[in-house]
């Protein structure tokens, strides 16, 4: 597990695309045909998009998505969007109007904005006496001098103590966080646009 240690929060934000769509074969693919692009924005004759007090049409940066076979009403009962039972994973969900995605800016166990001081995050797997398996993410402070972000050690210690408390409070919710688990378990599949070596993340032990 030591080879899977991360340095968080990310040291070079903005150098990657944080969003990755999981269910690429979803039925919600095509944009609403009622919207037309005018001057870099999209408008529609739908009465719900008309602002009566100002007597003008509302504009949108992107048109809304539509489900397969609903507009126009074609192939409503197509087996492509009808599914009975359980899906194997998020990637295989193709029915409904839900787009499943990962967001690295929110999936880091000890990432920003609540965490500011760089620290190591060590993943651990806990098996309780009842056989339940849960992941835990331990925040390991860095005490190198070049990691000090404040002029006075008192301020550094206060902020370090605060972030340590936040990490302990978040451990319970992080055990069921799908994104946090895949960030350590399979980052190439769920966060393909992020290059670990180019963003200041490196193993604790070489």
C-alpha cells in the first residue's frame, strides 16, 4: 500500500480535466433539437424559456440533453434503454437520464478547498471482526521546512491542527466514497486526463 501514497491537495490544479464521463453508452447523448445556436448561446421557442417581465428569451450556454427515443417519440420501447435487474458497474448504465462521472476536484480524500497544507494520504484497508471491508485514508503531515506556508510556526501549527481534525471527521464518509477509492485503486481508468508524475504526486517510499 505504501507505493500508492498520494500528495494532497493537488499541487498544480487546472493542468488537467477533472471530469470523466463513466457511462459513455448512456441514452442521454443528443442535445434537444428545439434549441438553436445564436451568437454563441442557445435559445428555444419553449414558453418556459420566455422571461415575461423583461419580454425576452432566456439564453443558455449549452442546450439540454434529451433521452433516446423521447423527442420525437420514436423507439420508446427499444431494448437499448430498457433494462431489468442490476447493472454491473457505472459504465454499463445506459438507461435513464443520469450521467455518471468522476470529478477529481471533489474526489480527493484530503483535497481542496478544505485542505491547504500539502500532506501525504496513505490508503488502508480495514477488515472488521464481522468481515466488513472498508477503505480508510490516513493523512500524514509533512514536517519539512519547505512545506511551511506561513511566516510564523504558531500559524502553521494551528492550521495543521485544524486540517488534521477535518481529516479525522471525514474518515467516516470517505469509507463509502466511490471516487476516493478509485482515485487510489484505478486512477488510469477513472481519471485518465490526470498525469500523476507531472502534478507533484509521488510515492512516499521510493
